[in-house]
């Protein structure tokens, strides 16, 4: 039932057949040209942390705003539905990868749709991941160095501590973060090498949730929070179309498919991948539901698209500024540690697009270094010179993200080259494609009209 898998950046020149007596890890090392005696396979906990870190990124801060659009009850139901669809799509992806003997998302797409399908998948991962990481950098810059909107300047954390100067400006902050944090962590070749930073990242996400829940509970006890909106306010067609704008946010919030394969490839026991996926989704869903509930309860109709921006004002409790800084700093540190996990898949897929016939990236240090530096430079420049990427982020979520997460796995099932799809698999595949295409097409139309 199980065979190995990796990400879409691997090359077609790698051996497709391996001696059966070789262990799964040895086969992958031979493919990658990386016989590292110090690496003996990833453990369950490390894999859960890495996959959970892939999932919990910028999406967490936009979820309270989806509650404002959808209402508390439908919003929480859709978070659970999105988690279920994500688990189902990953299960299909893994099962069809086993049947094809594919060691990557790209290879199973190539098995189903040829080189064009593989290239399209890699391009979507590149677009999705670049967009996500630019968002991460912009958030880090906004929170630490401050930002201005509609003539109002929102002070950054470091700017508030030390005053405004050239050393804590946006460019300086992002330069220090890129060179001091992103570059060292981006140099690891094994995704399992990031398991400790991923564990810290998940812990920081929990800190963010606990602080938000704590502030909300305190205000509830003091009677400072009104009754939240339980259902959407629907009164005309424009309000109906607006409901669909939540779809790209939910698709982006759970996307992790591009890292399922490299995580699975490094496992000591490949049969653990399904419980790893379920554990990660359960953990992340708990974080998402708690953040959405307490974040919307705390700010109500004043909830901004980026809930982190709400922590720039007086919360109406003692030591408000201390809580504001703690929430923002914990979230920024979380994003810094999410960045290398997402970057790992970006680099592999970009390498697969640019050098499809070259030897594996892991055994070419020069290509590895040049590609790493070039991608970091592009993301850094984009974060410094793009003034507002939220519309682009919404568009990315409605196109590349939803394709990688739902449309491509469903298309592989319907193609069914190996004749293993059951009737319920095909029904689920059609349901995912129709739901993804319709909801996200309406979301893009609604955004364009507004």
C-alpha cells in the first residue's frame, strides 16, 4: 500500500527503478546523490512539526476576518470542511503516488499528464510559494518597522522601543532578517533538519493563540465584548458574492501538499505519513478554530483583513501595550521560522522548472547556492518595493493555491492511469474540482468588481 514520495523539483534523469533489497532511505539517497551517514530518517514528531509549520503561516491572521464575512457559525464550519477536504486530497495524492511508484508530486502529475502536467504543477508551486513568502516578509517589515496606510502611521514594535532611525527602518529590518535568519536556515538540504525550528514555530503559534484567547476571556469577564455576528448579513447580490471571498483564504490556510512528499521520503517508516497528516491537520485546525473564534470575538466588526494590525491599539485592559507587543513579536518570530519550510519546496520546484535534465540539486553545491541566493534576492526585493500585495495574495490563493491543494489531486484521480480509483474517489474528485473552480472564480470576480 505504501511506496516512497518527494517534491516536484526532482529530475527525470534519476533512476526510476531501484534494487528491492535497498532500504527506502537508501533508495532516496541514491536518487538524490546524497549518502549522508549522519541522517538516519525522520521521526514522527519531527514530521508533524514540519508539516504543521507548512500549514500554519499567514493564513492564521486572515481567518478572523473570514468570520466577519461569513459569520461565526458558517465560518467555523467551513474551517472544519477545509481541513477534511485537505486530508482527503492528500490521501488521494499519496495513494496514487504509490500506485505510480512516483517519488514526487511532480512525478505523479507527470505520470498522469506528461511533462506538461509536471511543469504546470511546478509553476503553480513556485507562484504560490513566492507569493506566500513575499507576504511573510512584508508582514515582518510592517510589524517590526511600522507601516503607513491612509495617511496614518502604525508604529512598529522596534520603532516603538527605540524610536525611528535608519537601523530599524523597513529595508534595514528585512536585510538583517534575510541575512541573519532566512539565509542560514535556507542552506539545509534535508527538510528534517528544520524539525527543531518547526517545533519552536508551532509553539509560537500556540503562544499567539493563548495570548489572544486570554485577552478575549478577560474582556468577556469584564463585560466589554458584545454579542458576535453568528451568521452572514445577506441582503443583496453583492453581499452574496462577497461571501465567496473567504474561499481563497481557506484554500491558502491549509495548503501543505508540496511538502508532503519530501517529509514522507525522509521518514523512517513510510506507513506513518497518513497519521502524520491527520495529526498535523488536527493540531492546525485547533489553532485555526481558536484563533478565528477569539480573534473575531475580540475585535468584532472592527476586525481587519490582517488581525495582527488590530493589535496596534488600546485593547481596553491593563498592560495593553505589553500584550500588543507580545502578540506581534510571537507571530513575527513564527513567520520567520515558517519561511525556510516553504522555501525548501520553492527551491526544488524552481530547479525542476529551470534544469529538468540536470543532476539532482542536492549533489550540486554551486547550483544549490546560486538558486538559493537568487530566490532570496527576488523575494527580498519584492517585499521592499511592492506597496500592497493583498489583492495579489487573494488572487494567488484563488488560482495557484487551490490548484495545488485540490484541483491537481482530483485531476490525477479522474485520469486514473493505473485503474485504482473507486467510485467514491471519483465522486469526491468531481466535488473538489467543482467546489474549487466555482467558489474561487466567484471570489476573483467579486474582488475585481470591488
